[in-house]
C-alpha cells in the first residue's frame, strides 16, 4: 500500500465513524430491549395502530437483532474497527520496540526543582542506590556513565500500548460470535405434559421439527400462587434420558436454566391440559344416579344390564364447546354412538335446535339413561424454551479479551523513567525525569515518589 491512503481507507479508518456506529448500534440495542421481540411482541403489537404496526414490521423492529440492517451495522462496525487497528498499529509497534538511550538530556530540560536533590553520598554510592531501587521497581534498567555522571533508564507498562487493540479485537470476536449464534445457533420450544417424554423440539420461525440426541421427561410440575391468583413461582422437574437410562435430572425454574449436552432449557410458560380420565354421572329415569371414573378405552356393563358402555375419545375442548367425551353403547347387537358435553346446558341455550338436528350430541341418546360429564382430569403442561448457542465459548473469550484490554488501558500506561546522578563540586545531584504518551499527572506523581524514596534511602545508608 502506498503512503497516500485512498479515500475509502481514510473513511473507514476514521475514529468519528467508529463513535457514530457504536452510538447507533447502542441506540437500537436499547430499542430492542424496550420493545418486545419475536413471539413476545404479539401482545404489544395488538395495541398499535395498523399504520405504525406495518412500519415497525417493515423495519424488522420486532426481530431487531436478526434484521438485515442491524447485521449491516455490525458489519460496518467490524470493518471500521479492523481498518482503524491496521492503520494505527504500525506506530504502536514502533513505540513498543523503541529502545531509549540512558542519556537523554532533553528529558531534563525545564526540570521542576522538586524532581532533584543534593546528597553528600559519593557518586558511586548514589548511583548504586538509584540502580538498585530502579531494578526493584522496573526490573530492567539500562546504564551509561561518563566519569562525572551516571545515567539510568527504565521502562514499564509497554504492553498497555496494545490495550486499545485488544479491546478492538474483543469487539470483533464478539461480532463474530453473534454471527455464529445467528446462523448456527438453535432457538426452539417444546411443550411437555406432566409425566410424558419428548425427543424433539419445534424450531422458532420455520416451525420445523428438530430431533434431539436425547429425550426429556417432565416428572413433576409445581406452581405457587399469590393470594390474588397470579402465579408466584413454577418449576419443572426434568429428567434427561439417553440410551434408555436417566443420565441427569434438574429443577427448572424461571431465570434458572438447566443445561444438557450443550442445550439450554428455560422455563417459559405453563398451562393445563385435559388428562385421559373423566368423571361421568349416569342418571336413569326415575332419578337413580351413579357416578363413575372412566378413561379412553374403558368398558363396563351398564348398571341395569342394558348394554356395554365404551369410552372412545376424551377431548378437552371439542369445537370450542368445552370438554366432551365420545362414547358408545352396545345393546342387542346395535351400537349407539354420541357425545357427552360438560357444558350441555349452555350449548342448548345458545343453539336450542342443535340436538334435534344432530342427535349425536344428545346425552340421552340411549334410554333409559342420561349421561352427564362432570369433569375431566387435568394435568399441567410445561412450556420450555430450548437454545443451543455454539458461539458461547467465543463470546466468553471476547469478554475476557475486553476485560483484559480495559484493565491495560485503565490501570497501566507506558512510561520511561530517566535518572541522572551527577557530581557537582563537593556534592552529588540526583535528578529524575520521565516520558509518557498519556497520563502525565500519574507520571508526575510517580517521579515525585521515586525522588522521595531515593532521598530517604540515601539518608538511611549514611
């Protein structure tokens, strides 16, 4: 590349562009936090006007983190950070490798009076004390002398020069992790009735079925309620089954996920579903009433011996008319099939002539009995969100890089310390100066502390 950079390179190497892109990404990340995303946006969308809803959908606000323009912003930010780093790294590398000569007269120009002191110690003793102290504080110290003066030079914090580049790298790795999660991650859901086992989940968006390399069973579901009737806490006791045996169990609660073989399970929702059992009453002409618990596939002889009763189906909500069971009665070689509804009175009230038109809905189809569905067994169904994010190690590595880079930037800085021990007549003058590309206030304090410590050490060595 020529020394004269192209306009495109200069544009993407701009720090102002990085600030603008970071601000825009942060703004839309805030929008994505405030506005419900994906399935959670359904209730929020109902409150919006049709025009506003259409605009937000067109802008992909309800799936913001997977939107084309958000990915484009992240891509532009990645290119900007990469080019910024490449553009400035050679200078940083030269600063890192720069070797300072122990003698640097420019560093002592306009030296503040507090950065020097006189001592009656010999030049040899004073320089030895200064060398020992610098080696203790800075390890590597270079020395030169001209007979009348000794010059010492020490460096520290050179690696802090790379702090900003480590932060840039962490953001690039974070963006790469987000892309990995978006394209190769799995977001799915599954509903498991209490006591049942599943081995597949439904992918969000496409609705396709994904077969898991293991099975999940909900052994128990518990829920606690406030006095108002609102749910307080709910928990699913899960068992993970592989090769026919339970290899892990876990108690799944809201905000307390369970992980198995790289899949993260989150407690998302719950509901009640009808079980396979029902309670029915057999009311005969004359008023006698018998109550029985039955289930799908259940057979029994009617109390009067009129025929055999069969339970064919159990439905929690048949055609939005409520719980119902489909039954048949075999009597003298003739089969009578009909439905028994729990809400039969409401059905009759809403449609007075329905039973006359549809005898199959008549609970008194087999005389002398009228069948009454008193209720269905209910059990809980737990709704789980299932995620697998292959980018998790990448994101964790990015966080480590980010913390390391910020610590280098905030708690360290590159500086060079110069100490001159010079014979002037009958006394020796010890002076200290320094050079740093940033944090001049910190460098000033450090030199003052060094001078004070040198003076104290020389006084004690007399």
